[in-house]
C-alpha cells in the first residue's frame, strides 16, 4: 500500500496512491491525515488497504496523482531522529579531518534529533540564505513507526515499522563544526528536510525489504548528471530495527516517529573509499563524502557545495526502472 498527503493546511490531506503512482483516492472518510491513521493504525490500516485495493481495480472515484501537489507524507511529525547507519560514511569524514574514529561507532549507533515541526514537500525548493553555509544534500532511507515501548527489542522495533520512504536531509556543512564544538549537537546546521511523495508499507516492498533494510539502489542526480547509485542494502552497519531500539532505549516513541538511516554510503569493490560513477563506482549520496575523498586523495576538496539554481533528484527504482516512492526533485533557491 502506498500513502501520500496532498498539500492542504498544516498536515495535508491523506490519499491512497496506486502502485504505479498515476492515480490517487481520497481517504478522508477513513482518516483525515496520515498522523491520524498512524495514531489508530490497527483499526484504520485495514480500511486503507481495502481502499487501496479498490483503487487498483478502478472501483472508486480517483484522480491523477501529481507529485508536485504532494506535501511530505507527514508534513510535520512528533519526532524526527536521524541515525548514521552507514559507518563507512562516518569513517571517511573523520579520516579526512584527521580524527580517530572510536571503536564504539561500530556497535553503538550515532543519532540526533532533528526539527520536525515542518518538512519540505518532494518538489519544494531548498531555501538557502547564504551559500557560505555549505549547503549539502543527503539521500537517505526513512521509516515511520507506530508506538514503540521503552526498552523495545530489535524484533519489537521491526514489528513497529509502518511505512518506508526516502528523504533529502539537507545539511549546512560549514555550520556543523562550530555547533559540534559547543558539545550540544546540531540545530542551525540542520534545516528542514524533504521527503519522497509517497511512503510505502513494508509488505508492499516484498523481498526489497529484508532484515530491516531496503535492498534497492538510491538514485541521486545532481544538475541532471548521475551522482549517486549506492545500494541501500549494502554496507548498512545498523538495520532499522537496531536504530529504532537504540532510540527507544530510555523512552517510548510515539506513533508517527520518523527514523532516518543517515547518508547511504558504499565502499568500493576493493574495500576502499567509494569511487565516482565516471570512474566505475557507485558514486555518493552527499557532497561531503566526495569532498572527503578528494581531500584524502589530493589534500583539498574540489567539488563545491550547493548554490542557487542547483537541482537535486533522489529516487529508488523497481525492476522496471519505475520510481517506488516517487521522486524528490528540488532546486536550491535564495531564501
């Protein structure tokens, strides 16, 4: 089942979306918003699934689904926590700045709590007030949970996953060092993130969703050129069950909590840093990583951060090369 929120007020209007993303049907008579559905999932999910089946069989009123009219599936959420499941990415960044990586990073996930009071839609621009802030894209996989009890096991955490999607977790890289130096975490360096047009139930992904991982390539284009084709199911040190259980160690998580994977990152076939697509590699899911590798190789980064007019596209494909979650397609604009 695929769900989306059309732009409408603060929290959008819930619709079910056909598997080919061509059509949608109003779900307001079942739940006005996705958050309302998540709050009462056990009761509401079967009705939404029946509506989705009727849509697939063209048995109900439907209309064209236009991704530019979609908000983030959850236009705002009670909680947005982003992990760093691809430790390869963390290791490279620390190597570039000459910092030793603690051994604990390989068995104790990194996670920060981001702003969740307003997310960008999949076709909304990325507002940037100052290019000196070092604006970066970050292509990631996300999941949305139901209620998760404090102290949940990995198995319990996996069972609580309701939906899977993608995000562009925008970062302002040149603000991060100063904030981290204060010892109190991210804030100004993490503006609003954008999410894929639709979120998908895990069962609808079939074998692509296994062991708490999405086994598809995360496609990233920058200014119309292939930039990243990393495989989300490869080199993921911590699966989503582990990430959710980590977040729930000392507190319960409310329905509608969004958990991010962190930047998807693959090693090269020889075990070393990933290579650009032009050199036969799978490329990158953020600019910081390619800049890091340029620093390791040549002593300084060459690739610039995003500037006004740059475009970013993020999606994942099925076996017929059709987008599974729709496409995040954004242009950087002057705020």
